[in-house]
C-alpha cells in the first residue's frame, strides 16, 4: 500500500496556497504528516523550519481544521472550544469571539449532535482560529457548505489572507481554489504534478477555436503563419499561438468562410484535468478471475 | 500541566457519562449496605465494620470504566485530533489524564463512603453496634478504599490508552475484572495467580483481617504488596500506552 509518495513542496508566508488533487491523491495524509499525526516512513515536514511536534505553542502558531469533523456529539460547540481555551490558557471569551466570527453565535450552546455538516465546518474553522495563528491548515473546508456558505468561506479566507496569514487549503473542488488561492500545488497519486502561482500555471494555454467549411485550407494557412493547429473534428480547428483577431484577419485575407470564431481561456479546471488524467490503465482482473454472481 | 488537568476535568464535565456512572456508584454503594445489614447473619459486631466499609470500593469497576472512556471516547469521536494538535506530547496528555482520573476516583470514593456511612451508622446504632471511627482497622479500610478506587481510575485510563478502541477496552476490562479474576480463584494451581491480579491486589489492601480460607485457600499479599501490585497495574499500561499506542498514526 502506497500512501503519498515523494511529494515535495513549500508554502510561502502571507499567501493562500491551494492544495489540489483528486480524491485519494494523498492530500489529507500529507496534511496529517505535516501536523505530526501520521509518521512518514521517509522524508520530513516542517512549519517555520521545525517539525510540528517540536513547536513551542503549536495551537498559537498553527491552526488546523481537518476533514473529519472531530467533535463529541454530546458536547456544545462553546464547551468544545472552552476546553481548548483552558488548555491554551486563553479566556473563555476567546471561544465566544471565534464563534461569532464564523457565524455560530446563536448555536454556540447547542450540542454538536444537532449540527449540519456546514455548521461543523464552521466550528472546525473556529477551532483553527482559536489561538490566532499565523498559519492555517484547512482540509476541504468547503465540503458540506451550501452556496451561501461557500461564498461566505471565500470572503472569509480572503480576509484571513489580507491579514497576512499563511493559508494552506486542500480541495478537490477547483472553483474554490481558483477563487481564493494565489498559489497552487497539484498532487496526483502521491506525486507533485505542478506547483506555482495561478498566473504562471495558466499562462500560455489560451487558444482559439475556429470552425470553417474549408477547415483544411484554413489549417494550412494558419500553420504557414506560425500557429500550432490541431483538428478538433466537424470542421473545427484548435489554434494556439494566435489571437482571435489574428485568426479572423488571416481567414479574411485568404478568402475563407468562417462559421465560428471563439477564444478559450484555459482555466485551472482544464489544466487540472490535463495534469491528473494520465494515470496507469485501469486494473484488469487477474487470469482465471470470475466475477461473482449476484444473488437475486 | 495544571491547564491540561483542568482541560480534562472540563472534558468530563461537559458530557453526561460522569453523572450516570456517579448515580450507579451511589446505587451500588447503597445496595451493598442493605445486602450486608439486612440479613440476620449480616454485620452484627464492631469487628465486622472495617470489612463493611471496604465494600465502598466496589464501584471501582465503574471508575475503571470512566478511566477507559477518558481516552477511548477521544478516539471514538476523533477529538483526539484537536487534543494532540494542541498538546503534541503524548506523555503530557496521558499524564494529565492519569492525574485527573485518580482525582475523579477519589471523588467517587468520597460519594460511596458518604452514602455508606449515612446509611450504616444509624442502622448499626439501631442494632446496638457502635461505629468507632478512631479504630485503626476502620481508618485503614477507609484509606484503602480511596487508594483502590483512585488507582482503578488510572488502571482504566492505562487500558484505554493501550487499546484505544472503546468497545474492545471496555469489554476486555469488564470481563477480566468481573469474570476471569473470579474464575481464576476456583482453578487449583492457577488460583495462586489471583493475588497478582488487580482485584487480588485490591483485596490485599482492603481486607486486612481475613484468613486465607476466604479465597479458596489463596493467600493474599500483604497490604503493602497489594499497593505495589496495583500501582504496577495502574502505571504499566499507561506508560506503554503513552510510549507506543498513543504515538501510532491518528487518521
């Protein structure tokens, strides 16, 4: 069993870094290693140059909210945070302050048993913020949030970044990362696929789609002018290295009829699919294997 | 460490299990007095009084369970994740829990002893038996009750830290304490192991004036020996748990 494998990346202070990968890529395991909850068989993870378990006051340096909401169902949200305040030597008012911050003030004295997934996510955020840490590690914070909650989370994360905090946020939902992150680390099957700023990663991937009844002639003309042309079927060409203006002008000069001309901005989603799609072929059953009969 | 212990007390207070187990402790204590005083051949003289009070230690099983839950509930509901994120040292976590559950054991013993005294003293007075709290055997029995119950809080905590799984730890613990120990006493040869079990060590501390025949011919350890054996049962699982089990991956 391989869990993560040879991943390597660093997160710069004062940025929101999106940690992206399909389900099962090793995101949560990586974060748990970073937080000293899981022992790597090789390699190391440090925060500010030190392993998590050697930090002086870890809860004040690093706030974390992990995927599995970890609360006792019979305890109220406020009491859960009060316990953490007691251990950290913070006054109980700090618990009330973070509950207010994440919008749970009115539900603070309810037992977590009755909380929706979205409310548990908010409580997880409140827990992460309790020690006012400079570093935040959030595993799939958008899971279970309704559209309103997601919009709230975006604004909230942006606010935290504007305060100069370092935020590492994992997700398999690309739109979330695209909306808040300035750096992206993409993970697939335990390996680092790509990392860099959002702008760097999406640069140079813009393209033009053009549809014409004379696609062959147009393709030759475009290639002669220095564009990379790929046929996309149905008389459609995919052109790189030219703007829509240039393609339209060239077609006009060559007297070629166009039925469609459109620019396509490559977004993170396409990049993500392109980078993570190529995996090993699906497992084939071993010889002699027979699918079990399904009892009726 | 004081903050950690206060945090542990708050964890206990903000859930309900302590209340139900305390209620059970009170009920068991009261029933034991009725069982010892109501029958005609029950407690009849001042000489029986120390052993009657020693029965205040019977709720040790409940305090043991409370100790087990003190660790395993954290793994069951994954509150162990915020706990270790806040306090990465497993030694500090287990140490704070040991202190907490020893103190909780003393509090439960206090309730058990108070209930038994409140019932037994007037009842015995009606029977014409005077309870002398200056009597050395009575004082020793009461001191042993507090020691035994406090140590069983730590035994439970250690077993919980060692096994991590709530159902396994509770079932293994209760079956061992209530069934296996008592079966051991009945098996020739094997029964000589009994003095070294937690129950046998507790009896050595509690029952200072019984003969060997009371335990199927098994001779209990001296009270001090009982203290040492029960201390081992309390500390060895807790130390192994802190050093090994608690350090395993938390996923």
